[in-house]
C-alpha cells in the first residue's frame, strides 16, 4: 500500500502514525513523498491559494501514483473532491495552540511590544483581541525555522500547534499551552484526514477498521461545517473546537453529545495584520447530538452571521 505524504518532518511523522497502525495490522506499506505548491513557495498562504498543501497529494492519489493520502485535516479545502473518499479520521492529538517564548515566558508575561510570530490570521486576530500590546509578526516555514527565530532573538515568541510539536517530540520547548478561552484552534487542528480513491472500497474498509476514530470524525465534522458555512478557508480568522461531552437524556441516561465553540473576526481585511487596526471578535457556542455535527456547525455559523461576522469570502473552497 503506497501512502502519499509531504516530505516535511512533521508530515512524515504524521503519516508514520498511520503507517505504523497499518503495519501492526499486517499490511505492507511504502511511503511516497509528494512535493506540493506550498512546499515550493515561501509566500503567505493567502497569496498562493487554497489547497496548496493538499492538491498535489490528491492528484497523485486520483491518478494511481499512491493508494492512500494522509493530510493535516485543517489544510483540506472544505469543498469535497468527488474523486476521493475520506476513509478515516484517526484519533485526534491535543488541538490547542502552544507558545514557545524566550526565557520560558508565558503569554501574559511577555512585555508590551514583544514580537510574536505567527502566519495564521486566526491567531493574529485572537492575540490582538487580548489587548496585550504585542507586535504580531507574519512568518512561514517549518517548526525548526520558526522556533529558531526565537532562539536567535529575532522574535520573542512563536505560536504553533501543540499537536505538531508533540508529533516531532518537541513538547519540552513549549512555555505555555494556550487555553481555548484565549485562542480557539483552527477547525480540525490536531486531526489527520486519510483519503483513498472513491472506487477503492477494499482500501476504504481497511482504513476505517484500523485507523478511524468515530468521536474525532464527529467533532471535526462540526468544526468544518461551521467553517464552510462561513465560506471561509483555512487561512480565515475563524476558530472552532468541538468536544464530545457527557449529558443526560430525558430518562436520566448518560449520552454523549457535541459541544461546539466558534469565533470569527467581524471586520477582517488584508490590512488587519497592521498594528493598531481594530479587531472585533464574535463568539458563539452550541450543543447537539453526536451524529448531527454538520447541522450543529451550520447552526453556529448562522448565529455568528447574525451577530455580524459577515461572510468571510475568499478563494473557492
């Protein structure tokens, strides 16, 4: 079974978790590295376009170069690819953001004017809304490159996904894991998406039986449905997090339900990264049945729109 992956250290580590699970189940696997447009360019993602880390992998899967593709789920466009099937969503890593700062500082300990690096408008909007007087510096590059900027003194801190640091064995460099009350993660952050060709039923069934996690699939479906209903892509100033929680039904029996929180910037623009421009955040939350994640996500998006989020239009999703 040929598994397609990007060649970055993080992508290989993520794909390795899927490959290991398949091998333990008796499958023979081979990793095939695919170079994507996002790997070739250092330009901001918003300038390169949607799907920069996934389109080449999906094409390689569709044309038979590989049998399976493993993606960071948050990088996938919200519009489905009719050639492919989302065969499995493995158990999710901790979805929260993490701070790596000089001298072991936490976010609240960084003095006003500290330079904090992140390339995500979602993080920019939420960090700015905290009112800590930080200077947000747009950056791109792999985890090593970003953390090195802190060590070299170019930046005082960077914000990264905790899941990526965990998969790379670098949790010890985190100075603070950010509470979602402060900064909600990107929809599907920490989750992987494992795709196969839509007509390859044998591979689909194998992946579902070995690496799929139902609770993660439900949670991520809710987050992504909210993102899609806002017509926003992975680079939009939108955060979402769904948790599977215990509740009591009408007969006092314990049932599992989805609790979804969402945040969106109300007045985001290309100039919103500039220090001093106002950022208004809108927040909403909702709870629904475990199997109705997509409906829950759309309902939360509708609430955010009513609050004034506006459609965060961009490239085709």
